[in-house]
């Protein structure tokens, strides 16, 4: 005789089928509550990406295509201070030595978020790190050099408070990649043509970096296949990163706990060694390009409020340091002592003689040109003597400058552009024009590519035709 339990076994398959149908119906109804979104390159993430995006918001970003097209135009300004990171254009395009009363012809302009970030130019594309206050989004934008039309942007949510502008960093381009750093020290590497995300890192979480008081202002250095950064973290004053993969190649020691500043890294060679010079919070250091070893350091140069200008490498192992906030300037001489490099102070000038609050001076023909804190554009020799200075009554303020074809382009705070002859003997003003009507804080570094000058004030980027009349198109 069968037990009571066995007589009901025939009902189990039927019960399982009913449960399966109910579960399917429940799943189907639940789908209506989930929106369908477009899949965009660079946004697909592995499990756990939500938590990773909280650490690095770039992972949750979106690539947004635009209608612009790369320009078929010559010229390149691929990084901060140009191709050789020295503020000098090596191009041979002849430039105009005089302007019409209206100034250089504007070719196009675009609105920007509040800030001072300059542009990089490569392969007919213009790259700009920008911030949208209304959307609370940071974005790396790619524009056409021809007309300023946006080709693409990679945008992501980032909360940044107004603090004398949001953006300060110039992107860097090399071959297939473009690299930039946002105000809070997130680094992103994108495909330079398509804008697809290749890799990203957070210098705060990965290296223990401290975001500077007025946000990040350090501009990335691309050296061959490596990206060189200065996190100023507890175990990494500098770090080298593989450009293609984002893999960390080396970290330099930071025995004194120096922090990141607004200054950018400069490469240099002396005594058969290649190294990187960086002005950190507590001093200046030279870091081996080979393995990140600390080759030399000095605490004789530091700026208490904001260290902004970058070191200027001279020949013979000399380094010119300059700054604002009463820092003045200093010339260092590196000495090779049985294979060990040691810095020695050659001379020091007070700020009234020579200093640089924001923009790094430019070396031409053994002379240094730059704007000192009172707004005068000056020429300084390497003995520390002033050769000439612009008139006191027409100050340049904190604006940028660059050199090309024997000429300096110098911008003042209010958007007035001056054309100055690169003379060793006198200040010779060739032309002036207001390029930003009611402009203000036009402090972003300028760029020059194929006779086109790109400049910005606090809220607008403009492209100007500065080529000689025979070259203009």
C-alpha cells in the first residue's frame, strides 16, 4: 500500500510549471520600469563599475558625437607650450608684421565654461578641457581647426565649485592618443580621432595626491610612449605611465612628502642623463627619466601661496625658476660631483626685477622674455640684468605669450593682443588689437598652428588669422 506522501508526487511537475509561468510574467512586467538607453563606446563597464565610477566618474562618462570634421590644415601645437614645450613655434609659415585697425581677422569662436585651460592642436583637431556649470559636467572637447565645430566630446558628471575658474589644464596629444587632467586630478586617455575612452586613473585614490587649492593646473607631459605626471603622493612625487595601457611604469620616491602644485614638469638633459624637473610644494627636484630615481633636490625655491610657472631649462645644466607672490626668480646651476648631481644657486632676483606670477618665461637666443608681476614685458639676460622693459602705463598683467617667426604674441588681462618684435636691444611694439570685446581674465595659454592663433578669455575661445597676407586663406 502506497504512503500518503507518494500519492501526491504526481502534482509536483504541475506545481513547478505554474511557478515558472508566474516568474516569467513577473519578469516581463518588471521590464517596463527600466529605461532603454543607447550603448555608447567607452561606457560599457564590467560588474562593479558603479562603485568604480564613484571613485573615478570618468568611467561613467559618455562619448557624444558632433557634426564637425577634422580640418585639412597644416600646423601642430600638441601640448602645453607647444611642440618642444618651450613656448616657441618651430613652424615656417610667414606671419604678418602689421595688422589692420580691427586687428587679426577672426576665423571662428566658441563659448567655453569659466576657466583658463588652453588648447592642443594636432591633425586638424583642437582639444579643449572644459566645464559646463549648468550640467555639472566636465568634458574633453574635440573641435575642428577649420571652423570650431565640435567633432566629439567625452563628458562626465563632476561637481566643481566656482573658484577663480574651473579648468586650467592643457591636453597633450601624441599619435593615436590624447590625454588630459580634470580639475580634481582625474586623468583620462582617449583615442585622439574617435574620442573613445582608452583608460583613466584617479591621482588622489591611486597615489594619494592632494588637489591644489585652485584645482589642478599641471599639464600632462608625453615623453615617447610614456605619460609623465606629478601626483605629489606619499610614495610618488612623479610617476610614469604607459600611454597605450595606463600601466604604471615607475614611481619616484617622495621622502619629504612634497605636494602637487600648479607647475608642470619639464624634461632636461645634463651630464649624460635625461631627467624631469618639477617645482613641488616644498622645493624643486630632478627625477630620472629611466627609472624614477631621485637625482637631486633643493628646498631653496618654494612659493607659499601658488607655484604656477614651470622651470625653464637652459643649456649647461642651468635652470631658471620664477614665480609670483614676491618670489622673484632664481638661477640654479647643476654640478656633476663624481656622478652625483647637486644644484647650486647662482643668483636670485627680487620680484621688482624679475618674476612670473603665472606664465613661464621664454628663452630665445640666450635671453629670457617674460612678464614680471607689475605687468611689464621684459628681456632678461642670463647674468640677471634687465635689457629692456615695456612702458609702465600699458601693463600686460597675467596674460600669456608665445614666440613665432621672430615675434612675440602677448595678451593682457582684458583681451588686448600685442605684437612685439623679438629684439635683444629694445621693446618694439608692432601692433595691438582688442580680440575679446569686454574680455576679462584672458589668462589661458595660447597656441599657434599654421598661421592660426588660438586664444581664450574667461568664457570664449577664438581662432585668429595671423599669417602674412600672402599666406592667409
